């Protein structure tokens, strides 16, 4: 033990000597600790703590915490992480029990089997109740190791996180550094160029001015020279004259003198009279024009000022960025430009050319390169353009870009939706005054519990306001519709629930005879006693004119359909199916485009007919049906009638229906018929 | 006359097994007379000693293909009319196709005891042999052998159920003419026993027609009150029990209809009164022959299948 302690001390000393050797020194130290741990030593726990604490000191002193972890051999970490014990300060009875059960050491001579988290030292479990760790939290070595390992891994992951953050930060910094450097370089280049420009301009100016002065100088010198020559000549003339005069004066011959003196005298007088121009012919002053340095000054000014930005570029509309009242408009600038703010102009585009499009463009000041324009009309086009402004000036306007708001959500028309176990026909109103590109229908199958909805299925690019969708029988679906234009899809419409239990349809009230009224829920038909004068009846193109009848809007799916009608025993009725174009001025069943069951009250009995083309088989029915089930099977080409209360089969028409048929209902005397819809077809309908 | 016994269809039985009698009092020994494959199944004829009729009796049974029996698994019994044997129905009615489709066993018994050596037995076609009228005779010399009602409603079903593992709970009954009468009275006298009932041109009100009066007087004696127990119209007026859905087809050009032997209007009136659901179809141009039965047998098999396979 002494040996180990000694070695350790040496190493610790070495540590303090040279920080550079830290890494190298970690290994032996750690190894040493491991050795201490694993060897069956005749050492007390106190002794063992000595190297440990010194190691801790080392690790702290050397600030090597980042590196220190990988060098810790396993099983050792518990001793190496101080600190977190305060978490465990509360005494735990379970732990004490566990401690007592798990102890292995029976005497001091055995290796420590427990660990005091307060003192951070290994100890013996059996000493716990009495020893120095009496009031401390002492746990089994194994457990302590695990706890401390956990702590370490937590710390490690925190550190790793921090490192990642730091790395990110560093890379950000690097980016910034590069950007700054680039910008600086660009600025420098810019400045140099500018100064070169200025210097060039100045040099040019200098050359110009110098040559101008040179010319002036030459002219002046020439004129002076000429003057000088003139003076010289005059002096020569005068001198010659004086010499002549002197020569004459000295002449002894008076006669000759007198003879000749007069012209000379005249000339002298003349000369004397002649005023000599002694003024310098040219101005000595050079004409120096005031140096016009304003342009240079401007150039100098622009060196420091940022250039006015160039026209920004409008970005095309980003999909799904619009709503029905707002648009997110984006544009971009040239990277060299400095912009203080932008001004975004917008103006609606009306396809209708009668509307004047010279509406005032609205303008808004924006700091960013995007702006969300609100309070717009839905499904409408707007054009946008933008200018950029900085201290120097304003850029030209960008090109105009056209953006489009998304449409308003469509409105599903529940009364015009129809379904059967295999399919549903959904119809809706566009919800927008102007056309949209297409519609999207979303379909969610409701789970067993109504709250859990499964995946959404979408049908896209529906060109019209209706869609026939395939469904699974016996399910419940939530249906939404969205309108789509180039701006993106609208919000969802109100949901519509389709239950594929049975066939469901509504009455086509536009086909109803004027005397036939339909209840508010759309499923009960009345033929009232009140006589309506013929003049008050309004017959449309599509209304039944003779038979007090109405058609139902059955889904156009060649499948099996079932519906029921509740009748009164005293009502005369015709119920069945008819082609949509069945004659409106004929009685149902009286032609080859309708098939129906007719109930006639005779004074003696109830008579039932199954009419098609005006013919009925002779059939007696003893039990008067009050709820009549009708089963239409396109595949088998059958239309069957049942007494639904009894499950009694009444009659089956055999006919290959060439077109889609619609349920038809007619009243031959005042009364009511109640349509029962969305009913699961009874099993027996398939057995006929 | 013929009686048609709609076959009891055995549910899960692949092959029938001929058993010795399990019940000591009834002889269950069946002797196969013939067996022919038909529509994927088998048309067989068996002979046995009848305890009710005290003579040898034959009955025909159609066993539909095994897989269909498994699929549907329902049972029916049917009867034939005046003068007929078990052969008439199976050879003329064309019922096997539809029975095979719906997995229904068809049982067609004879119409009366045969070879009992009763005086006057073979004197007329509408009384005695071939004209048992499905009554339990009370008058000498008929009362020992002419117990067709008991034979049809008790002995034969027991025989079929024990030998073919047919579902005793799901039995329908049908018949033509006298057999139609038999089918109607079996159903009306035993509420709930037959899940389905149908008839072709049945004798609806035998008490009011010449055939019925002759047979009833002979078998049951002059007391007309005892006749009422075997008259469908009378029984319908007094019926109370589970709703019966009765399908009746009648040829419009039936010579016996115009001869007032069948009297369906009386039955319809009675059923209307007691609210028994009947669909009565007067088929234009058809007469009383088996061509008429053949034309509508599949509707009737479907009618039975609807209730038996429910």
C-alpha cells in the first residue's frame, strides 16, 4: 500500500510540474486506482481514499475535465465523480435493507463492499449502524457504481450537447468572419477603385489646365516678342537718324549742312513727336479660371456613401403561403445593395375588364424582404412590385409579380349528397364567385370509437363541384372539401359525415308535382286535400304534370340499393323506380321507363299492382304492408318489393336497367308517404 | 293427385347413413331403391316399412352437394298431389337445380298407402290409392292404413332426421294441388313446426269442393265438424301462431280452378281476415299441369331458402 501511495505521490508531483504531460499521466493514475480497487488489500477504506482524493485534486487542478473521462477505467468512475450526492441525502429504508442483505464483507480485513455517498469513500456495510457513516447514506458498492455511472453519463451527454452548441457557434463565427472579410475586401476594392477614379479625373483636369496655360503663355510670349522687335526696329531707326544728324552736324560745309539739315530736322521732329508706345502689349496676368472641383467632390463623397440600391427582384408565389385573405409576398435584393427599407406596392387585378384597373396602388413600408398582405379578397389576383430605398436614394421599381389568394372553402350541400354502402356522391358549392382550378376531397374513416380517426385519404384535382368516391360498407366517414387555385388549397369546408350502412338519397324537389309537398327534413311527402286551382300550379320542365309524383336522387352506382317507404293503409300510392327522363305527363308504371308497386283501394278490397308498361301480374296480398322495402339490384336486374315488417317478398321485377334509375314516389289520393333512408338492407333481399 | 314433399335439407351431412332403428318402436330400416347423381348432389329413393301406414312406403330424397349443404345448411319437406307417387315430383318438377343451389334437401313422399288390399282402394283416381288427402282416417276400412297426416308430420320427419342428420328445426313444407292442401294444413295445424310454406294450385277449401267432400266423407265420416280439422280455409280463419309467409301460385287457365275444386279466393279471404300474410300469384295462361309447377318451382325453393337459411 505504501508503495502505491508513494508512486501516486510521485505522479501527482509530476502533474503539478508539467501540465503538458497530463494526458500521459492520467493512465498510470487511473490504473493505479483500479488496482487499488481490485486487489484484495489489507488496507482500510481510509487508506484507499488517499490516492482517490489526490486524483480528484489532480483532475480539478489540471482543468482537464474534458479529456479526463475517456481515460477512466470502468468500475472506477464512482470514486471519481464527486458532487451529486446531495440528491441522495435522504435516508432510504429500502436502501439500508438492501445494504444489509447485500453485504459481503464481514470484517475490516475484507475489501470494502459499500460506499458512503456523503464522504465519497468506500466503506463496509457492517460498519454502517455504528461507524463514522452512521448518519450517512451508505449504499452497496455495486449500486453506488451504477448511480455514479449514470450521473456521469448524464453529465457527458450534457457536455456533448454543449460541445455541439459550441461547434455550431464556432461555425457561425467562422461564417461571420468570412463574410466580414469578404465584405471588407469588397469595400477595399471599391474604395481603391473610387480613388483611382478620382485621381484619374484630377490628372486629366490638370493636363487640360496645363496645356491651356501653355497655349496662353505662348501667345503672350509671341506678342511680347513682336513688341520687342518693333521697339528694336524703332530704336535702330532713331539711332540711324541720330547718326545722320551727328554726321551732318560735324559737317564743315555749311552749305551742305544747310542744304541737307531740313529734311533731317523734319524727321527728328517727326520722330520726337511720335509717341512711343511703351506699354507691354499683353497682360502679365494669366487668366486662371476658378477650379471647378464639384464633380470631384461628388466623387469623393460617393466613396463613403453607399450606392443607391438596384431594383429588387420579386419572388414568385410560394405554394401554400397564402390564405384566403392574405398573401405572403417575398422579394430579394442584390447582395451588394444596402437597403434601409422597401416600399411594397399592391394592386388587385380584375379579370373583368369593365372594372377600372387603375385603382390606386396601395403602398406599405417594409424593413424585411417579405411582407404578409392582409384583408384581401379570396380567390383573387394581386400584382405586387417593390422599390428599395437607402440613404443615397431609391431604386427603380421591381418587375411586377402576380400573386393569388387561395379560395374560400367550398360549402358541401348535404341535401344533394347521396350514398350507398359502396360509394358516396358528394356535391358542394364552390364558395367562390370566380372559378377555382380544382377541388380536393379529404376522407377520414372514423374508427370504432368516434374520437379516433384514422388516416386521411385525399382525392385531388376534381374539376367539378361533385365527386363520386368509393367507400367500404358499414363504415363511417368524415368528408371535407377544399378549393384549390395556384395560390394553394383553401381551408377545409365544414365536415360532412357519410355512413355506409345503407343507401341514402334525397328527393329531387324540382321534379315534384305542384300538389306534392315535402317535409322540412326532405323525407316525407304530402298530397293535401286542399284543391289547388290549376291556374296556380306552376309546372316546370322537370316537374311531374299528371302524376302527383317526385323522384329521389339515387346515387349513380350500379350496386345494390335498399330503401323503405312507410304508407298509410288508406293511401293510394305508386312507389318504385323510374329513369330520370321518364315522361312527366304520364302515370308511373304506365310506361316502359318506370316500374312501380301500386296500391288501389276498391270498395271491396285493397288491390296491389306491380306496374310496368301499363301491365301488372295478378297478385293478391292478404296482409297489407305498412312499411314497404324496395331492393334494387343492378347486377341481377331486379327490383323487389317486400313487406318489411314481415320480411315477406311481394314481387320482383326482372329488368336489365340500361340507365341509372331513380326511386319514384307518387300519391294517387291525398295522403302521405314517409321515406326511410340509410337502412341496412335485410339479409333476405338477396335471397329472391 | 300428387303430393310434393319439399325435401329436408341436411345441414352438415356429407353422405347419408342408413341406420337401423334407434327407437325400438319405429322401424327405421331404409332400403335404397335407386340413387342417381343430379345437379352435383344425389337423387335417391328409399323404401321402408311404415309403422303409421302398416305397409311398405317409398319416398324420394334429394341430397344437395355437400359443400352447399355446408354453406347454407337448411332442411325442408314437401308433398305431391292426387294420383301421384314420389316419382312425379322428382321427375317432373325440376326442383333439384334450385335445391342444389340453396343447399336444401328435398323429401318427396308418396301420396297414400299402397297395396293394403282394402276394398275399393283402387276404384277411383280421386279416392283411395294415390289420394290419401293427408288426413288420419277415422272410418273403416281406412282408419288402419290411411293415416297420411301422421305419416307426413311425424314418422317421415323422424325417419329423415335420424337417417340423414337433417336439421329438425328447419323444415319447410310445400305441395301441388292435393299436396298443396296437405302443405297448408300441416303448416296451419302445427304453428311454428314449419318455418316456411308454399303451394302450387292447392285445394284451398276441400269442404266446399267435390274432391274434398268425397274424400272427407270417406275417410272422416259424415260429421262435417270433423272435416274442419283438415280444411285450410277453416284452419286459416282460426290460426294463431308465428307469422306464416305463404306463397301460392295458381294457374289462371287451370281447369280445376274453373271447376271450383281449388277455391283459392276462400282461403285468401280467410287469410286477409286473420291477417296471415299470403302472396297469391295468379299466373296467366298456366294450367294445373306439372309444366306450371316446373315454371315456378325455383321461386318456391327460394321462398323456402329465405326462411330455412335465415
